[in-house]
C-alpha cells in the first residue's frame, strides 16, 4: 500500500486548482484505500460492485428521490426494485421505502414501535447490531438484551419471559453480524403476538432466500409469517449494489411519515430528506444482469470458500464458535484483538467477535481461495 503523504493547502484557494493537480492528488488519496480486488479484506460485508452497476451509478449521479417528482425514471426503477425484492421474501402485503442501510431501517422500525405502542422497552438478542443502541438513544427507548444459545441464536425461552405489557418492540436477526446466525423468526413472531416484531436482515436478506432455493438447511425468511411487523435488508451487501442502499418493508397499519410541502412528493417516510439515489438504478442493473441464477452462483461460491476457510483454520487448531449458516465464519480466540492488529500490520483485514471472543471472517465475492490460504498461513505463524 502506498502511504505517501499528500501535501495540500487546506484553505479554499481564490482561483481554484489545476485539474491535473487535483487528479494526481485524488489518485494519491485513492492509493491509501484498500480495494476489495486485493482479496485481503475479510472484515467487510460489502464488496466490489459489478461494472454495469458502476456505470449506472455515474449515469444517475444527480438523482434525489427525496424530491421524487423530478426523477420519475429513477422512481419507476425504485418501484421495480421493491417489487422484485418483495417477491424473494413474500413481502407483497407490506409497504416499502428505500433507506441508507440497515441502521436507518432499524431506527425507523423502533420509531414506529414507540409511536404505535407508547412503550419504551426494546427486547434485543445480544447478537443485535450496534445500530440498535443508536436507535434507542435517539428515541429515548430502553434496550433489554436477551441471552444467546450455544448456536448464537436468541434464547426464545428467556425472550418469552421478558415480554410484558411495557414492551414496545421485539427484534430478531436474520444473519447476525458476528456469526451469521439466523434467529428462529417464525417462533419469535408467534411469541411477540401483537407487539411489533422487527427482523434485521441487513446481511441475510440477500443470502437466505437463495440458500433456500439451493436447499440449504436454513430457516425461511417469509414475510407472510403472521406477526412480522417490519424488516430491513441491504442490497449494498450480498445484493452487490454500490453503497448506500437499504430497503425497509413494513405493515401499513403503523405508518410513519411527515408532510413535505416544499417538494414534489407529498410526504416522506425515511429519516433522510435528500437521498443520494444513484445506488437504486445501479442495483436495478445488477439484479437484471444477474437474475436468480447469477445470485445463486455467487452465493454458492461464497459458501464453498467459507467451508474451505474452516477446513484450513481447523488444520491450524482454530475451532469454530458455531457452525456457519451463511458466508460468515467465526473462530475462538483468547486474544482476538492482538491477532486482528497483527494482521492489519501486514495489510490483512479481519475482525473480532465479542459474544464469545473470537476472530470473524466475512467471505464476500472478492475473497479468493489464494487469499484464504495466505491469511490462514499467516495466522498459523502467529499461534
């Protein structure tokens, strides 16, 4: 990696800078970043978009669906995207909105729950993404965490005991950030009853449906399940879309929106006003290019490489924390912080788990067998 310093005048110049100078400086900055194509990034749930997605993104760079009447073509693609994804998870009964990612979707879910129940308590698995802490802080709600089972899914017995009249929302995770575990969504929906139940499928939303098609033994992600109030999922993860793009589906009974009288849309349901929307046509192009078979091929390849990673790590005496349900693998380690730091010093990027302590690998499409062999070899030398 090029770590050259970039000399800049940080004050805005009177007459601007030369294009060649700016271009060269941009190149220097870019060389400091990691490219997914290096195969050395195991700590990201995002990957390199397809060429057609990059082209679409640039073509629609001005799009802003915060003011949808000015971008009817982009809006039409957004509607098609929502309908197509809805068919994957059987969410036809739900309304949808594009969001910036799972964090925004999770905030909206808790906002809706608070407004509809007038309660503040949120029941969360200990595997819940840190965005729920943000959401609870912003909304003055109270997170209460539920223990995990040995397979890193939520303890539904404890969850049932904690559900009471003060509960505003129950959260389940379909593809946990740490381990890729899938909570028993149908069982939680049944336990929640009339209490709003939100499914965070930011990662699993574009993995689980295709795994089911390929007859993997994973729980269903089916929004016809009675009791599911909302779900968030991120095309900018395994959907192969450029960032940022999330989709949020919700039942129409507890609609949250504000009037937007100065714009071409009558109201807004997302937290953001202005919305950089080029990722929508980019994702539209990606979906149409890949189709179901294309996604199945990508995910199958990631699963095979995950199995290969586990095989090599076990040869180096690293034990898995739990059997992976998708392309995320975690391994027990007494000092994961030290190993993560040592890897970073050599430009290898893995991450750590907290519950329990360990090493975490996300095997995205940019990961290769060769890069797996190299990182495992390096970790073996560190033991």
